[in-house]
């Protein structure tokens, strides 16, 4: 009989018994509701061992890639170690590069610590040493890079962002926890089209996802929309134009709400702009990052335009002081 290791103890799983049934029989309560795989309340993570295909049915590809599964329908055939959530280790590293991308966005590059693994598009939680103030920042780098790249926007009265802009220097040490997040590209279905939309520094995870997609030789059409209130808020325009020039299936569209429109760009509400250029999102994988209200509107737009909710991935940014 398979053994299930959970929070320091081992439990045996009887023949034809699900992990949820086994844990309940042993007096261990795992959150659950429907017990049929529909509500996903009992989703847990396999730390060791392989979840059954049945127990991952209906989960997003990014959750499957992190070994999440539904305890109520998983009948293990081997010993497994499970956890309710992933514990994020802490790393300490140094700043190796700091440069302005525009007047309000700075690029910080950290030396990638040995043993740190992540998916392009995930985020880390950066901690200030002297008071342990912590903020989440998305990674703009890809795993093949030697550095971890962050794009950080200066927030008025922002305790962390102003410290990073004004005081953090090259060679300084910083600590972080992570990675976290499930807004990333999973290989497969290379012919399917992709839609990436970001506002402000929501470009950071999309820049990482885009580079990862191109490195994995994705064949389907790729649309990248980057939006800001005005052209001054856009950044990495030259790099993105160069990528689009090298890859015929990549379409880069800078978008502004007001003022002058960059070459090849669009003006207006970013929630309305993609529909001008794309008739239907059926079959698309969609990645949305940035302002929470806009991300929510874009999720609705994407679904109403034909994208499956299983194929819509988002990372809404909540800015803190």
C-alpha cells in the first residue's frame, strides 16, 4: 500500500482509496467540498511522487507543471509526499546592475543564486535587510540568464520603491523569497497563438515570458500589447521592436491612452484595443499583467472574445507604500 507523507508523518493509503479519503480516515482534515473533482477546494501539491492524470484534470497547465492535483480523485500508485502549499526558501544575493528604463521605472539585476529555479513570468518577494520590509516584484529574466531582472516603478511615498531608486546600489546585498506565481508559459501546442497584454511594469513578466516563448521556438502568432497613459510611460520599445523585426510571427503594439502615439501603436483604452486587431481569441493562450482593475476587464474581454478560462493567465499588481 502506498504511503503518504504529510507534515512530518506517514499515512498508509488503502487499495482503491483516494488521498482525501485516506487523510480523513486518519483524522487529518484537508479542505474539501464536492469530493468529485469539480470545486478544486482540495487542491494540494505533490512534493515527491507523481499525481495521477485523473487528479489533474481541469487544472491549468501552470498548476500541473508545479505538481498540484486534486486529493479527492487521486488514487496513488506509489509513495507520495504532499503539502498544502509551497514553502518559499530565502536567498541572499547582490545587485550587479541598476539603470533607468524611463523616468519612473528602474531595472535592477541581481546575481542569480546557486540553486534558485523559476519559470519566466513568476515573481519574487524582495526584503529590505534593516527592517524586513517586503514587496513582490515580477521577474523579467529567463532561467537561462545569469541574473534576475526586475522592473520597479517608483510609487509616490512608496517605502520600498523610493529606497530602491535612491539608496540601493550596485554590490549591495538583498534577500528574497520565492519564486511564486502561476502566470508563465508551459511548452506544448507550439502552433497555438499567444496574446500578451501588460500595463506599466506589467511588461516585466511578459518580457520574460516572451523571451522564454521565443527560446522554446513557439511557432504560433504572438501579439504583445504594452500600455501606458502616455508614450513617456512606455519602455524597452527599441528592444521589443528589434525582437519583432527578428521574428515574423511576433507583433509588438505600444498603446497609449493620451497624447502622441508611437510608430505602429494604438491609442485608447487597452481593454478595447486588442479587439481592433484580433477578431477572435478562440484557441489563444492569454497572459495579462499589471493594474488589477484593467487585468480584470481584460480577463472578461478575453473570455467574451473566445478564449477559454483555462487558457487565461494573469498577474495583477497591487502597489503598496
